[in-house]
């Protein structure tokens, strides 16, 4: 089959496969398809045909939801799975709170590892004593976290299915990212509309869900869903698609990905011809050191940004993705000073719900709130007798914290709460209140309360609409993203995979996810020397077809020499030509 015949065949075959999905009368459909194969396009066609706005689109990833909402908001309600559940939760549990720090609070109360609760809920081990201890303590606080809120809603739905609205179509994306608990909830949705599930077990990378594609494979093979495929990748150059094939083939030859759903994954020639011509090679640049890596990224990314006129600040996707472990993020961000202005700042990882200001907010609404007093205790700890530990131990018998706390401690915080509740204070009164807060609380707590309640900072609105051309993300953070240029840094044994003699399937999938973010050029960057330690390039790189890979070794002095010369010389150094 020549090129023209191949293009004609793919166009015809692609249209037929999409029409099979659109014309199917099945009320339960599943599409298993790789990255960039047009799942959102199919969603759009289905919703357009529905001639109704009573449709629901669900995904796990916030970033994907933003993209889907932008494209599908005229046809459907587009929400994350958690947001959909939380809406039902509040209708069924009036007066309760959803709070992100609940695991941490209850694990401290019960002296149990907080991660143990995630596993119990995701696996639905509701007969476990720790599961029930968590639920009892959650009820004491009249609060829920993400996972237990889903469990509570699921139990309500099982008793009363009518609390879920009916929809014409229910479209569920990234199904491989759902846990056993979340899948159980999805099965309840089958009673409320025609369901289309989309997923790809080659992208199952969330260890913390304790599923890694198992539920997707079970559903695909169960016989109650009609199976479909979308084989053509419209996002990536052919060399990336071929690299994915090579990785999967070699992984399976080494006894990995044993249960993988067999699926076709092919570059869509009609829309990738120009890409394939301009970007025929997968680039592997062996970096001599982490310093050389930073020097290279500083210069090369600056060149890309200043020469790429197609990207603009209103773009929904980054121009450049840097993908690597947290180890490399923490080091490289200190050394990427020349391009730091282009890199999207990483959001703070601290839990805002654990701060004393959150406890105060709850107590302003109800000064007997167990949750409010518990958060205050977590920040302004009791020492001596009674101690935090003693107070919490007594509360395990069901006593309200407000009735157990020392009178002096309670009075101190109630006084500050009363003063902070006055919204019409003069500047002079504000200054006096600040002084009083500083006398009653340590510097860290007083600064937090003053910042939150008095010196309210509204500066965030000024930068809220800024788009950054570069994002630096982890392998998991790369899900839902795509960019013209992708740099995968630190692709070494000991990192990915963490142990080359015991490779995990999810690590192979992480590498596949990273590669398939690429719209144009992908540069893989193993680093030889990290903090004086020599490490080997990743075993995964030996699984690539050498005919489609261009390899280069770059030392810092080599890069600096190229930088000192003109742009053409530097780009020639990094040429695609072999």
C-alpha cells in the first residue's frame, strides 16, 4: 500500500470506527484507546447528536475537565468525579463539611498512618476495624474527606437511587484512573442514562488508587459492555507512536504488562505527514551532569520561546513541558534562572485546611464545632497538663471538645474570635487587634490570622489570567497535558524505573504518558552525574528502535561553546539529522 492508499484507507477506517460508536444502540459502551486518538472529538459528536443538554461528562483529572468544559459546556454538565459526588453529599449531609485535612486529623487522633485510610476506602474494606473507627470519628467531626465522602454518598445511592438525576448520556473519561470505590459508584450511574466509558490501561499510573487499570480490564472483558476502539493518534509524530509500540513490545517480551488490553495504536498519516517530515527522530541527549542539563534547558528553551511565534498567552496548553521526578524539579528550578519567568509556578503543597484560620472560620459559624476546635488544637497545641493527647483521648468517648478544653485556653480563642468577627473596625482598631493577637499567640500563628482576617491580600487577581509557556511537572502531573516540545529529564535507572531488576508496570506506563504528551519534538535527557554520583541511562531507552533514535552526548563546555556561537550553530548542534 503506497502513501496515498494508506492515507485513504486510514481516513475511511477512522470514519467507520467513529460511526460504529455513534450508531450503536447499546446503552453501555466502552472505548479503549491510546493518547491523542480523538476521544474528546467523539464525545462532542455524541453530545451534538443528542439534541439535549441533559448530558453528563465526568473525568478524574481537573486539567482535563477544564479542557472538556471549554469544548463541551454547551451540551453537557462537565465535572470532576469528586465534584459530582460532593454536590450529592451536601444535599444528603446538611451541616457537614468536606475538608481535605480530615485524614491527617483522624490519623493523629487514632495513631494510625493516614495513608492506610486511603487504601481502606479505595478497596472498600468496610469490615476493617480501622475503616469503622475512621467513620465514627468522621461523624464526630461532622466532616468528610474525599474518599469517605464518596463512600457515604454511595451508601445513600444504594438505598435511594433517585438522589442521582437522570441523563441522556453519561460520558466517563480516563476510567483507568478510578479506584474500586469509584468504579462501584460509576456502576450506579448505569441506571441513570446511556453510559460511554473511555480509558487506556497503558496510562494507568496512579499507585495510590490501588487499581492500575484492573477495573478497566475487568469491564472490557465482562461482556455487559459493547467494546470499541479508536486506533489513530492525531497528536504525536509517527516516531513517538512507534516508540510506544517498541516499549510495549519489549515490556511484554520481558514479562511485563501481562494483562494489558490488546489495542491498535497507529499514527494518523492524513494529519501528521508534515510532523513526521519535520520531526523524524526521537532525540536522546545524554547529559554529562545536572549542571549541563540546567545550562542546556536555559538556553534551548529561551531559543524556542523567542522563535516560536505561534504560541500566545491565551493558549489553553503550554508550549513546552519539562517532565521529571520531584528530585529533579527541586534541583533544576534553582538553576533555571534565565527561563524561570516562563515557567508556571507550582502551587503550594501545604494544606490550607489545617491552618488555624480554617479552624477560626468554622468556629465563627459555630463556636462549639468539634472540627473547628480540633484544627485550633492542631496549631496552638496544649502542653503540660492537660496536653493535646489527653484532650483528644477523652474526646474519643464522644465528649465535645468545647466541654473538655481548659477554660483559659478556650477563653483566649473565643475572645479573639469575637474581636475578629467585627467587620467594621477602623485602622486604629485593627492595629490594636493585631497587637492583641501577637500577645496571645506565637509569631507564626498570629501572622497567619492577621494575614487571613485583617490584611486580606487580594493581589492574586492581578496574575490569575497569566498563561505560562513552560510547565515543569512530574510524570503523574503530566496527565491531561500536551505540548509542542517535551523534555523528559533524569531518565535513568534508579529513577524510572526505580529498580531496573524489578520494573513495575506503572513505571512503564509513566514513560509512555511522558512520551505521548508530544505534539512536535521530544528530547529525552538521561543525566550521567548527579551530585557526584554516576548513574546509568534508563533500561527503557534500550527498548527503543535505534533506527528512529538520534543520540548525542552533551557536556557543559560543549553547550557553552554552542551558546557563545550564533543561534544557527547551536541549533545545528541539536539538529534532527543523524
